[in-house]
C-alpha cells in the first residue's frame, strides 16, 4: 500500500460510519466457503433434532425461527446452545463449521475495533481520559474500544427461518427492533 494507504482506509471508515452508519467488509479469504459450510450444516443439524426439542420461536405469520446461540467470553468460545444432540454427524459438522466462522468473524471484528481506536485516538483531544470507567474495581478504566470489547461478551446467533407453505405472508415476520451492543457483525443469509 502507498504511504497514505492506512490514512486513506481510516478516512474511508470514518466517512462511512459518519454518513451511513454501516460498513461492509469484502474479500475475506475463506469466508465464502466457511459461510456456506456453516449455514448448510445448520440446516442438516436442525433436521436431526426432534421438533419438540428444537430451540426457536414461531412468529404471528407462521414463520419459524430456530436459533443456535453461542457466546465468546474473554476470548474463549463457549459451546453452542440449542444443540440437544451433539452425537449426530450433522450437528458435529455444524459445530465445527460454526467454530471456524466464529473465528473468522472475530478476526474481522478485532480489525474493525482497532481501526476505530486509531480514528478515535487521532481525533481525541484528551487521550488520557478513559472511554469508560468500570463499576468493577478490579477492572479499572477502559482507555480503548479494544479493551472494552475484550472485557465484554460477544454473542453469536445462527438463525434458521422457515414458513409453512399454507401460512399467510405478512409485511414483516418480526417487528423492527434494536439489538444491544457496540456493533453487530452480520453474515449474509443463504437462501
């Protein structure tokens, strides 16, 4: 990259977040394969779980959402919740594939947070001021977004949506809502 390359990338990120509030990451090595592998194996795994044990919700229009939820805490990925039968080949394959994708997304998230830290440190008139004071006296203050993200939990969800053929489609299966967190990393659906 050119000598201005890093500064140009940070300016592009600053502009996108200021004007649009969203950025898209592209050209991630191994992403396309990892995404397809995890989403296809999630469907295969769900098919092995008895209906009454499937983790999910039914929306007013009949749409069914199955959810496999994960948690990464202190950098350690916890096993996915919602897998009642980890002995099936399909669910073991899904668990392995989801671990790979979770790792890829975590890496992108770390780069994103580091870039935001670079922007904020460059723009800050008082870098000695913490972003956040912890209520936990053993944690102290947080001087970077990276330190805040690393101290927090990251929630990962894999949703499978389906709608019975005889259901009546409505405008929205799920109401517009706001998720909590510093940022959200989405992976495009597989249709």
